[in-house]
């Protein structure tokens, strides 16, 4: 194509003009018609002579352009904006919490504050991040199509509600059995152990959640596996510490306590795993 083009019956002829124009056929040359950049590239491919490779008179070949102009689409991150908003709000809340209670963190770990107060704060910090981590494999393996809610954000809110209900029921059950078997102090310590791990687990899992949603898609599976390993290590560490706390501070039958704690801790995980992969 030379320096000049003109329009005539959807064809291009070579005449000299002062300013270069876009190559657009007459059928689209209307003030009311707009075309996208993709359409413009297609027009260039349709109306521009394509140069091809030809043999040279010399020993080697001369190479000319032999490919059409092609659009290379940049990969766009498919993560919804509300996911970034939730991660940002969680980081902000953690920052405010650490800033406000930095001098009192040791007192919190010693159990000076009310268990209910610390439990409420820990749940509000942990559940949003934990729910995003649950939402991650569901979206990755396209299990969200089985959700009764069409909205992705609605499905996330459902996960949050289920997680909140589960942790509250678990907390109340442990407290109730403490009253029933006259082990209030021990069960209170066990619940407080959960509470402290909720705070630390949420803080540890934030980077994994962020990397899963905002790294390139080909790395999502690796981040998902790393997240599962991380949460499994945190869970086992919390469980071992809880068992050690219980066996150290009780004279009741350790066998029955072990069976009870396994029922409370492992049974829900087995049910969820079987439900997801059945």
C-alpha cells in the first residue's frame, strides 16, 4: 500500500492525497456507522494486497511479509472485582486490629479478655478469608454451576453463612459439653485455643488467597495445592495443641475425650469432602 488511498465501490485505488486516511470501504463510510478496531483490522486484511515470498535472482531468497495482520488478545484476569475488595478490606481490618491492639496482643494470648469478645473478633477476621479459600476450588473446578444461587457473590455469601453457622455451633457444643461434664474451664481453654488460631490462620492465608486469584491462570493449580497444604498444616498444629491442652488438664478418660474431639474435628471435614467429591 502506498501513501495514498481513495474510496470507490469498496475498492482501493492509488491516487496521491495530502493526508493518509484509514482504509475503510464505501459501505461503511457513513457518519452513523462505527466500527471496532477488530473490524478495521479485518478490513485491512480483506482490501490490502498481501505480499508473499518469492525467489530471488541471487543465491538466497528475499523474504516479504506473508502473514495477515492479526490481533493478539491480552489475557484478562477473570477474577471478579468484589474478590479484590474483600481481600483489601480484610488486610485493612487486620492492619487496624494490629495497630489498635499491638500493645495488648500478649494480654489477648494470655486470655485476659472475654472469650466471647475475642471469638467474635477472630470469626469476623477469619471467616471471609476462609470462605474465599473454599470458593477457590469451587470456581476452579466449575462446581459453582451446582449452586442454588446464580450469582457468584451470592454463592460466596452462602459459604460465609455456612462457615459462620458451623463455627458457632461447634463453639456452643464444646461449651455445652463442658457444662454437662463439669469441665467448663477446660472447654473454655479449648475454645480459646481455636480463637487464637482463627486470628493467626486468617493472617497466614491472606497471601495464598491473593496469589490464587491474581496470578496468571496457569499458576492457579499450584497455588491451590500450596493453600491446601498450608491450611492442613495449620489445622494439624491447632489440633495437636488442643489435644495436648486437653490431655494435660483433665483426669477424665482420655480415650473418650479423644473420640469426642475426633467427632467434633474430623467428622465435619469427612462429610464435606464426601459431599464435594461424590
